[in-house]
């Protein structure tokens, strides 16, 4: 097994202080302000253990929201929201594309699709572009974070988000979502979900490196016959339309995006603001000119 | 051990041995990027978006903002093009505008989930956010309208001279410009979201709001006004209603083109606009004195109510469409 040489310097199970630049040991990346970081979630490696959900809730002190099952396979958290920042989808392919029940299993549990979903930290981010208070901001790691001490709960980020991620909590009246572990990045630590992922389905790192890794993985999967595999949210993949350049948290998927509750080509809402404002103002201006004529002709008649 | 799917043979009854690649292809179909799909799949039918929680408070604000904003626009029109009797319309428009701002702002503040921090909206300006643009439009409109109403009150008290009248007339221009923005920015606010029903037709909604606001503004100014003032106002109301009606009739088709198949039920709004047009046509053809004045008031009230309903029903239908994953998935398919 490959081990980072620095790891040998810390043989104890319990450490008195955090390891400086710990992400170098756990994710092979040194975290520095000004560089772009993100997640590459390779769903072909996900085993649905939900360690990411648990690690996220533990680190970020989020309450458990639903301990029972929902009748939607093994999914019990349902969707991303104010208190769920990682959510594992469970999709059972029990029918073949013709719609009849599958009677045979392709190898390697291919009837199962599992995917750990997360805030995409879009570039540009629609929630941030909608936020009128500046509570949502882009960090020095190119991630998108809500400052709850600024947020006034206007809720405009919720319909703005193209993925239904950010949510205003009715408990405290502020918006909440994944911070890509902003506090951990500041301390040189890998985000909790990526660190806890036992299969490296969730990989954290610098975006350029993650894109290279994703391209390699995709090529290798295609070579092995999984020609359904594709990237979602990478600069040249599916997952972003009009105005959305890329998703800083991107995915490798093997079924249509909608299967994972993801839109094929979501667009940037702010692109619609200008044309709508112009159309509205033009309407009122045109009606005002017409009204001017009506008032003037009324004056002439009296 | 390295797993090699290609080298693993899977046998099925009645068939020869096949490679994993063939089995996978048979079961899971061609590549999703190229596969044409009639209906997008969903994840257990669950919503792919979060619906806004905007309800009656926001829709009421939107309607009030439209009435107040358009009142300032019509005040400017009456001031520049109107006859002597239209001075009354200018006066009422100025008071109505400030009343709208005073009533509207608290509605927005109590709709926040942390209302005591409403002033955080004023710490930045975000040009990509119609909510932020609207914050400053409302603030500016409120300030100009309050100043203009103060000028008007002084004039009404007989304490102003021609100089003050000129100041009021000059202030009417910025008030009307901000009023036009008040009437329609709320449409852009809906359009600049990911909610399918709003995002599918941002321009249409803004035009609808503009027409409805001008019709409502004329209607509210005509309530209690004299016969002479009501003449021009009634025509403006019917014209704006006509525009609203045309756009309303095309709205469902526009939504369907964009993949949104849950159109809002806007029947009552349509009815209010149609009644305004019919009423005005009757007056033009048969003569205004053949129609009793109370009918004017009933029709005007209907138009105002239609404006409130339009925004309320549109908000409700939008929130519902956000929970229809297929509407959203069809809308976000590359076209």
C-alpha cells in the first residue's frame, strides 16, 4: 500500500494536535488559498454506505433528520436540505430498458446505482447571484458558503438553485448548505465526507487534478466496456447549460442524469433577469405612451 | 486482484456465453448522452428543486407595488398630457404611490425568516439579483414618493406657490421611472429562478405584470374619481387589460413549448381583463352616459382584484411546478 512519507511521522492513534496540512496525507493535496478546489464523485465506486452523510453531520453538527426508511430503496434522508449536505441516492435497476423485469444480473452489482449527492458549488453560483444580503459568498478556495450571521432568511436562494440544494431552515430562519468544509480547508484538512469515503468514490482535490483524474477514469471505464459512463458537471460534460460554466463538485454517472434527480443542462437564472427587466420596462413605457395619446385626445375634446 | 469485466463470461439459460460488456449493454441501453428519451425518468418522482416559500404576503406586495408604481407613471402622463381636470388624477396618484410603498415594504419584511435583519439587504448591491435590484427600486421609490406626497400635501394645504408646483412636476419624472420598475421588476424576480413555470417564460411574465399593473393603476385611480377624469383612465385600463389578455391567452402554449405542462389556472384573471375591455367597448359604442357609473366601479374593482389574483395564482403554480421533476427535466433538456 502506498503511504505518504510524512505519515510515518505520526505513528500514534491519538494525536495531541492536528497534523499540519493533513490533507496532504489523506488526499494528496496541500490546501492553499487562491486555488480552486472541489469534489469528484465517481458513482461507479459508491457502495451506498452513507459514511459521507454521517461524517458530514458529525463534523458540521447537523441533526439527524429521518431515521426510518422512506420506501425508496435504502434512501432514508430523501434529499439535500438545511440539515443534509450529503445525500446518498439508491436506484435499483430492476427492469431492462424495454420495461420488462430483469431476469439476469450483469456482473459487479450493475443493477445498483448509488450516488452521493452534494452542493455543486457552481461556477457561477445561482444562489450566490440571487443573494441580496451578501450572506452567500465565494471563498478563497473557489467554493460557495452561506454566512448565517448575515443571512436574513429572504429565501430567494432556494428557487434560484438549479439543483434544489440550499434551504432556509425554519428552526433558525437562515439558509444552510454544504460549505465544502470551509473550516476544515482553512485548517489544512480534507472535507469530512471525502476523508470518510472508504472506496474513494468521493475525491477531494484541486479542480485541474480532479478533471485529469476523471478523464483517466472515464477512459478506463470506456475501455472496459462501460460505455454508458460520462462526466456530469465537468467543463466539457453534461450538467450545465446557458451561463453555467461548470460545477466544482462534479460526478461520473452511468445512467441518464434524471435518474439521479439531476437536470441535463441546467441554466444560469441571472441570464433571464436582464431580458425580463427590459421586457417589463418596455411594456410600461409603451402603455405610458399610449396613455399619453389617450389623455391628450381627451384634453382636445373638452 | 484486478477486475476485468470484459474477461468474465456470463451465461444465461438458452443462450450462449456472452461477455459482461454485452450483458451490460442489453440491460442498461446505449450511452445516456446519445439516447433519445420520450419522457425523462425521475428519482422516485421526488422534486429535483426546492420550491420558494413565497405566498400571499409576497403576491400581495407584488400587486401593491404594481398599483403604486403604475399610479406614479399615470400621474406623469396626466401631468404632461392631461386636461385641467386631470390635476386631480395627478394628486391622487402621488398619495396612492406613497400608500403603496408604506403598505408594501412591511409585507416583504414580515415575509423574511429573520425579519430583524431586513436592513442587510441594503449592505450590498447585487446586479445579478432582481431581489437586490428591487430592494433599491423600492427604497428609491418610497423616498421619492414620500417627498412628492409631502410636496402635494403642502400644495393641497394652499401653502405652495408656482415654484413648489414646478418642483413637484420635476420630481414626477424620477417617480414615474422608479414606478415603471416597481410595476415590473417582480416579474424578473420570478423569471431569474430555476422554478420551471417562472423560468420558462421570464419575458412573458414581466409583460403580464406590466399590463396588469397599468390596468390596475388606472382602475384604482378611477375609483371615486369624477366622470371627466374617468374617461381617459377607463380607456387606459381597457387598453392595458387588452394587452394582458393577449399575453394570458398565449401563456400556456409558451410554457408547453418549454416543457412545462402544469400551466397556472388563471381563469378569473382572464375574466376580469375581458370584462374591462367589454365594458369600455360598450361605453365607446353606446355612449358613456348609457352605462350607469356604478358599473365603472365594479369593473375597476374586478381589474384590481384580478391583479392580486394573477400574482397569487402565478406564485402558487410556480411553487407547485418546482415540485414536478418532469417539468424541470423537460425544461432543462438541451434544445
